[in-house]
């Protein structure tokens, strides 16, 4: 890789800014000042900028505890003008590369996975992969245990040609349940309960696949995933 490209990959510098710093003698490779932007380097090279070591940004895998009134989006629009994106909660470079794997509504809280690895994200979001998502759901009205069966069989949503895939419903109380789904239709959880004549008053995602929201993370906090968590997807 060219040295000027390496500088751009490991910092927020533009190509022209990188070249100016190289010309000024601010960059060393293996202890030697290098001014040639076309100098070939590798990820194993010891590269310092003003004495600080640099590492090229690779794929990143992040778990975030989404707070209410934030968006799982990087797009502009009316809603984006009202609420900040969850990406703004991350103190990382090259944040514009990151994408949300499995979005939540502005009023929904809980586990959000963020990455710049497109293939890994696809394994979460693709309907073919049937990646499970578990939600804690609070309801406006009591729900009868007989609701377990229609969720397990699949619920026909308004405007959809086919019923939902079988989902698992667990009762915490008559107005609080855990629901595990294996797809990600638009507003799916809310629409499923609406189809049964009930209304979701609070929604919190606890788990995606085998990755469970870290209980140490307060709303708005994040951490990088462990190797085990990354490989579980």
C-alpha cells in the first residue's frame, strides 16, 4: 500500500493533507523519515506520525445500547432533523464507513450492532439467514397465554402476502413478554401485537443471534465485540 493511502486509512487526513505532512518530515517508517507518498508499506510496518504510532483501520464490530429518541440511520430527512443518529454516539475515526446491522425505531431501545464489514452485516439482516432477534415487550393491555399459539404458527400482518415466520413468545407477566423473531419486517413486533388487538408501549431488543446486550452498558454506551461474539454470527 502507498504510504499516503496508509495515512488516510489510519487517520482522518485527506490525501493532500497526508502529502503535506510527508513533505514536512512528520512521518517515519521503521524509524526513518520518509517523504515519498508512493513509498510502499504494509500493515506490519512501524509507522509514526509526529511520534505517534499508526494502525490502519480494519473491520470494526460494535455493540451499542441504543437510547430512546435516536435513529439507526445515517440518512438525512425530516426524522433525522429531530433525532441524532446512533453513529454520533461513537468516538471512532472513519465513522462514515460504519453501517447498522438490523435497525430499531426511534422509540425502541436496546442492542444495536454496527460494523463496516458488509458480509458480516448481511448475515444478520438477510431474510435467508433467519438470524434471531429477541425483544422485551411491554403492552398496553393484558395478553392471554393463548397468544403463544398464533405467534408460533405465524401472524398475518396487514399489507403482507405471507404470515410471519414462527416466533417464540414467553410471558414475564400478562403485560410484559419476551418475543423472539427470525426476520425483520418493517415495524414487525409492533404490527404483530397490533394484529392481535394489542399495542406495544415499550420495546427493547436484548439479543441478536447469540449476541446478548452487555448488562454493563448504560443507554448510549458501546463497546467492541469480542472475537467469540463476532464469530457467532
